[in-house]
C-alpha cells in the first residue's frame, strides 16, 4: 500500500490480538494465539491510537502533538506498514 | 538465582482424561488419575499465583480440557486476571452453545487438533469417532469470531497427507495451521517405530508446507518445523529449562516441561504443598538445568549452547540414560548413533509389525506402568 492511501485508512488491532500493559515485564505487550511480543515505548504509543476509528493521518497529528514533535510521518507509516505485514494491525 | 526471569507461559493440564486415544500423545505413560486432579479452588489459586509471577499466556490443555465441567469458571477467572487464554482441544466435548459460552467468559482463542484430513485416518488414530465433530466445531469456532489454529500432529501414518491437511485448513478458514512434529516423549516414544517418518517423507512435507506458506502469505500462517531427529541439531526445548515455561500437571505437580515428569532423581514440587513463587525461583528442580553450569561436553564448550540450551532434557535421558548429556538429536552428541539407528530402521522398513501400535488409554497405561 502506498503512503497516501495508508494515511486515509483506519488501522485497528487485528481480531484475536490484544494490547496490554504487563506490570512484571514493565512494558506493553501484544498478545495473540499462543504468542506474545514485547513492545518498545514508541511502538506501544502508536498502537494505542489504532482503534479503528481515526485515520492514520489524524493519528500522526495526535502523536506529534502529544510528543511535541514534527516530521513523525515517515517513521509512523513505516511502523504501521510493518505491523500490517506482521498481522498485528488491520486496515 | 538472581538472574532468573519470570515465567511468561502457563500450561494448565487440567486433566489426563481424554475421549481420544492418540498413540502419538506426549503425555506421560503413567496418566494422572481422575481422583488425584486439582479441584476448582486449587486451579484458581494456580491461575492467580502464576499471573502474579508474570505469566501472560495461558493454555488449557490435557488430556482433553473439555472434560472438566469447571472449565468455564477457570476461563472467566483467567480472563479477569489478564491472561491471554488459549483452549487446546480435540473439539470432542463441545457443542455450539459451549463454544459461545466460552466466548462470553472471555476465552481468547481455540486450537483444534485433527489427526488427519480424512475421516478414516483421523478416527483410526483417534481411536474413536471424532472427525465429524471436529469439522462441526471448527466451523462453530469461526462462527463465534475466535481466531482459529488447526493443529495436525505429523508422523509417518499421516505425513503424506500434508497437502490435503492444508487444503482442509483453507476450507475451514483457519487463521493458523500448525503442522506439529510428533515429540517422541511419553506415548509417542512407546510407538516411535510406527511414527517416525522417513527422511524423504520429511523433505516432501517440508516442500509442500513451503509452497503453501508462499501462496497463503498474509492469509493463513503455516508453521512447520522439521523434526529434530533429522536436523542434526536439537531444539531449544521449552525455550530453555525454567526460562519462560511453567506447566502444571492435573495433580498439581509443577513441571518445567510437560514431559519432564519421567526424569529420574528430581523431586517435582506440588502446588498443594508449595507456593508457585518458591517452585519457580527456588526449587532445586527448576534450577537443575538452568543456565549452563549443569552442562557436560560437548555442550559446555559449544558455541550454540545459548541457542539450543543443549536440547531436550527428557530426550537426553530417554536416549542416553543421563539427563545431563547433550540431546542425542545433536550430531555432536556421542549418543547421536541412537537417533541415526532409529531413522535407519524406518528407512529400511525394518520397523513395526512385531509390536502393535499402543493406543493411549487407561488400561494400556496400567499395563505399561506395571511392566
């Protein structure tokens, strides 16, 4: 999928996957059938916004505001594309 | 040991009872009796303590977990505690209503096992009528919106049917397919001469799996792992002894690997007597094969010791007589010949017929444990 077309999609966590804070591991994890991925902070921050309701362009704006940064588009789009490829997200 | 990490995986083997009699079962030959099983309160305590320790993935397994009529209670509590709950089942013992009830109680995922893609082979290996039920339950699982894993345990009796298994999985809209290699523990070891495939069969199955993996990329995930007997290198059994995996047997015995019970000279603590925290961090058994200090040559000086941890302790014991030895599936093991001989017997069709296939059931368990 191209960057412009991805920006207008509304990514959400795939069915059967669950994003969850793990106190013992002190990190967010993504849980799925018989598996678990430990997430770094930025990955978790992005996934938290992927609720299937807002489009990616909007999510990027919100993340840039929340972290008081600009030019996050490339990094976030790359991450989202990768997460789709891995099956974590659906659009 | 200060560098011990918390457990992440809890396998709750809630019963050893099972309506199926698969001869490749990796349960210990001495099945736990029904009257020795943990009760509901005890299982609830296991779930709580393991979650406190850090376990996030939970598998309800057995035997056939559906036999337990408190499974709904356990699922609901597991979900409340924050586990990702997996039900690992034959499908026999469910109906549409129970599948829906599990969903309401918070079950995250159901894995259904098939013995083969066709009725005749499936029901022969299962030792009962199961195939039609499995088909119906696979459809019910999808209809309820669960992610579905289909698991085919692969061995010589069904390995030529891998293509048809994958076709069946596609037809049933499986999200994942596990072409699980038989682990030659417990009943599977008793029946190894009937089950071990030839190298040619393994390569053929591998090629078929790869073709479908390419074709179905992004649609259906297919797992196929070449059996360690043919790899020359051992598998990192349970990702390392006492590293992430904690199994509780039906009678409350805590195990670093569900097959470990048959290892000698180890005292396996029971959750009826000890806390899980003590068992995981401090018990001699969970520390017996942690790290590398227990290793002997060739493991201790091997570059791959942090990759495969010397392989499977149970296999090392069963095939070499000492659980501290390298797993004999490793080509560096001085006992590797044991594995080569077993394969050779298969290749020369010298196998079987002298002894019949032993089905996994309680009468056979009694016979085997008393002989």
